C-alpha cells in the first residue's frame, strides 16, 4: 500500500506524540525513511525544526500517518 505513495508528503505522528513531516522516500517492514523532513512544533516557541538528511522512523513507533 505504501509503495504507491512513495515520494508523497506525509505527517507521521509517533506513539510518544512527536510529529514529523517529510517526503516518504522509502520503507520496509520495519521502518519509514523521510527526506526533507522537519520536526513539527519541536522548537521552544513551538515552531517547526528542519532536519538535516533523512529521518528513520520505526513502524513500531508510528501511531498514525496522514497525507496533508
């Protein structure tokens, strides 16, 4: 199902409440890889924080994913 959505923008929320926005670059049965990602509301003033490189999110940590 995710294969057809590669290169789409997603908002990924983890079970601990952290949220990341980025381009779904790849995935396997264990993890997602987001590129051009940012941590949503992670700054002290609740602004988004751009992330360098890729972020890997374990699927076991994902609460849900949304397409904006």
